[in-house]
């Protein structure tokens, strides 16, 4: 097995043991938006992605998480054309995270073309 699979199994065992002992561990449900932005005219034009954390909920069980997932999908529908379309649009993803630190960083700065 690979390292990330072993880490995932260890984290799952840790969470299960805490739940069995009566501890409840919160986790997070988040909506993420990814837009494609024009970088500049160099070499025929280049593009880059901008990630935005749209909304985050702290949940305590899977029933509550399922409810929040449905709410976020209704509130932030993904564009049917997607960010790779000529017309444009934001791709929206709804994901769960064990910790707030696991959320991707927002990047709103234009990268430097070199």
C-alpha cells in the first residue's frame, strides 16, 4: 500500500475508536468554486485557475453532513458549460474535510508569466 492509503486507514481507525468511546469529532462540509482567468497575451495567450472557498459548515454526523451537502449544491450550482468553455463559468465542488487546514488555499493573485 502507498503512504497516503496507510495514513487514511490510520485516520479512519483513530476516528472510529473515538466515536466508539463516545467522543464526537466534528468535520467540515465546504463549497469550492474554481474559475479560469486570462493571464495575458504571451505566446498566444495563457490561462490560470482561481480557487475560492464559497462556504463552510461544521457538522457532527453524516446525516447533518448530507443535509448541508444538499443545501450547498442547491445554493452553488455548477455552471453547465464549465470553466473550460469559451463562454466561461465557475466549476463548483462540494466536499467534506476532516480539518479546516485540509481546505485548499484560496488563490486570487495572478501568477507571473516567465
